[in-house]
C-alpha cells in the first residue's frame, strides 16, 4: 500500500501530464477527443490518489479542497457521458495550477524534514 508521499507524487505526475497536453490550448482541447480523454483520465488519477490519502494527512492539509477533488473524480468516473467539458477545462485553468503549487510545497517540506 502506498503512503501519503507516494500518493502526492502520483498527483503531481498526473498534473504534469495534464499541463503538458493542455499547453496546446483550449481550441485543441475542444477539437480533439483524444486530448479530452487524456485530460479527464489524469484528473481521475488526481482524484483517486487524493481519495487514498490518509484522513490524518488530509486534516493536516485542509488548505487543499480534498473533498471537492474527490467529488470531481467521482463525477468523471461515474458520469462519463454527462461530463461537462467546460468544467473540465475550468479545473485545468483555475484549479490545477494552485493544487500543483500546494502539493509541491508539501513535498518539499517532506524532503526537508
């Protein structure tokens, strides 16, 4: 079973994969179903890794909206044909950069400690 640090590394890796593909821009995202699937898949990974973090860890790091991240994962996994691509792109633009900064900061603190 992976520990919290390993889950954070999973989150960071998935974020970096989202960033790499989303850097092509919104028009490519709108036009290319493969890009849409790629991004949705990696957002699911972010949510699944968040879901598997320990309760103690998520309470210690309540500055991150874990419940919302997990909720988005549930929507993406269980409502595939009803996925709102506007919401997905909004998460990519507005939520992912801040989450990356916070996860990176936590991981850096782990390495210092």
